[in-house]
């Protein structure tokens, strides 16, 4: 039998706990199907409540215009955007050291020829935040210059219809209610067989 290594043990314990819990629940449901199927069906009918989400999603799936707020307070919005981008650029210029990043990545990156990655990330970050700084300054001083870009980009796109998904699919209640004892026997036998198959691994985990 293969023993679990210390690296694998933590996630193996969690996985086994979930499996054992699910199989134990399957055994309980199977026993109820064999002994008290009507009580189980009554509990299932009480728990199986359909929640209609269509009206909620229809409220969310519509445009919400915030342009007036941003234009009215463009000085505050532009200042916050420019301050955030300026802080990132200032940190890169005065508080950033590429050697620290290479030390964190390790010598394996250098020997593998990947020491160019930090420099490439720097170029991307500086370019991105330089653009964000320019947008912040435009919002602060001349927000009207962005109206053309806003009209081009701010187009409402209808999402896919969710009606086919907002329905019950694969309901097995009729199968269980039509053959409760056969279903219960299958559940109990299958769950016990899985527990027996997992027994060596459970014993290995408990022995740690």
C-alpha cells in the first residue's frame, strides 16, 4: 500500500473528510429510503423550494448611468485617479529595487534566462499607470475631452437569455419515489463499497 507523503497529507485529509461525510450522508439517505421513505419524501418536499431569481436579475441587467455624478464631481474623481497613479509611479521611481524582486524569485529564474520578466513587468506597470495618470488629469481639468470616447465605449450590450437556465434540470425525485427501496439499496451498497475502498487511506491518515 502506498503511504501518503507529508506534502500530500494536508489536502488529502480535507478530501477524505469531504468524501466520508458525503458517503455517510448517502448511507443515511439510503437507510431512510429502505425504512421510512415517506418521511424522507416529506422532508425533501419541504426543502425543495423553487426560488425565482428572474425578477432580481432583470433589475440588475439594465444600465445604470453614473456619468452625471462623475462630471459634477470631476475634480474629486480626477484627483483620486491621478493621486493613485502618481503614487504607484513614485513608488516605482524611488522605493522600488529590481534586485529585491530577483532575490524573491530566486536564482533559478536567472539561470533559466527569465531575469527579463521583472523589467517587462516594470514597463507594463509604468505604461499602464502613466495612461491612468493622463486620464486622471483629463478628468480633473478637461472632462469634456473624454465625452467622445465615452459615447463610443459606453454601449449597452444585452447578455444572453437566462430563461433556459432558470429551470429545474435532471430532477430525480420521480425515480426515487417510484422505486424507493431499490434506490435505497443501491445507495447503501454503493456508499459502503466506496467506504471500504477508502478504508486503507483513512487508516493511513488517522495513523499520522
